[in-house]
C-alpha cells in the first residue's frame, strides 16, 4: 500500500523522498540509487567551470535529464545573503526552475544555518518570485518567521549535514509539526538510517530530504529501496493514527468468558 | 597585447581577446559547450542577450555548469 500523494508548491508528488545527487561512488551508482528510491525530486547544484574544463557538467546534465525528476537546486557553500541570492538567480537561469533549496550557512564546523541571513535571503528571493525551500534549524520562532514571509515548505535539520546522527531533537520537530500544521515540512540533513526517516514521518513530517545515508552506504541502490519503503511505512503509520502510549498494561486478549478456574 | 585586444578575466584566469566581441562570439571562440549559463560581473546574461551583449575590457566572465548537490 502506498501513502497518499502530496503537493509541494502546487506540484503533486507521489514519493515523499527528495534525494541528493552527490557523493556516490560513480555516476551509474547514482542513477541506479535514484531510480531505486522512486524519488521524484532531486537536488542539484552549480559551479564555475575551471579554465581547462569547457564541457564540464555536460555528462551530469544528461544523466539528470534522463532521470526525468523535478530539480531542486541548492545554494550550498553560501555564507552570506548576497552569495545565496546571487547563486539562486544563477540556478534559476541554469536549471529553468524557480524552486531553490536555500542554504545560508553560519558556521563552517557544523554547517548550521545562519538564521538571520536565512530570513533576509528568503525575503529577497520570495520578492524575486522564487519558491523557497529553506534549510533551517528546528527553531520554532525562526520557522514561524520563514512561514510569515511566504514559505509553503520548510526543511529543518534532524542533525548537522552528513553526520547521520538521526533526529537529535525530536521534541523540537514534534513542536514544529504541531504549531505549523498548514506548512509542508521535510526533515533535511542528519538522517542516517531508515528508522530515522520512519521516526520523522511518524511525527507527521511530509517528507525527507537525504543524500549521504544512501550515497555512502555500501550498496546505495539497496539502501535507496530501504529508505523508500521506510518513508512510505512511516507516513502510512501517521495517516493510520498511532496509538497513544500508556503507563499501565492493558490485556490484548479479552478476559470475558474465560474458564472459571482462571477468574480471580 | 596588440591595440585591438582587451584584457578580461575568464573563469578566474586573465585572458586577452579581440575587442568588440559579443558573448556569442566569445563563447564560440572558447569552445564553451554543454549546459551552462554566462555570468558577467556577477550578473547573469540571459541567452536571449548573447548576440547583442558586447564584452568590455575588465569584464569578469564566468561559465556556470550543473554539478551534483545534496
């Protein structure tokens, strides 16, 4: 059984997994893993050609065209509003989409987003007609500010990028889900294993964006299948309604009409 | 550098090119191919302007291409 479809900035999607295109051991492994993941959105980036590489990027472009996925360009490596806005404009021209995964880093050690620059860059890019997917911390007030600016989608981290530590602060993520019920929320970054993704989906998150956990698995294609199933399972569980936890045991087998010698 | 040449920066490297070159002519002369955009002095030059946009001395021309990203 497949979980319900969902909509991202007006685009209906079946898969709730966004997958990155970086860090795979080879282009073929990347393509096989993305196909196995059944993802319909892939993240991409852009760089200046070096002087001796007049055709760099051509092979990569051909591969992602054949995948026929929606493209979500990022602003990776940007540490200021100016850099991020400039990169977003270049990405829109290069990839032909107004979607942008907005990254404005504030710390190079843990790649934590700069909340102040993120808000300012989001404001500018929304004014410029972009559909912004901010990579953000799980801070409720920051996320509210981003929503107030017009973001329909927010992508709080589970843990710092590439750490695979899972959901370091489930309370904060649960709070975001409860306080921002109208927003589309994806956990972006920090997911290490399929059970991390299940946990996020069971909290009511709409989707997961991940890269390293699949790309750096010993068998990326197999791990992509695992994540696809895990995300679907987590969403189905959320839609089905998870039972509340209880402090006391409650028998699952009916006690009525038990044989007389078992009744106290 | 002869008098009909001008100095620019191309992908971070100094380069001497003919004066009065459009972006289209410059790209052809440098054999730039594949999927790319042109950024001059931090501004994207839309493809629709490549035939009209004349390169000026001192311009910083960058060719941006797709790469993998997370």
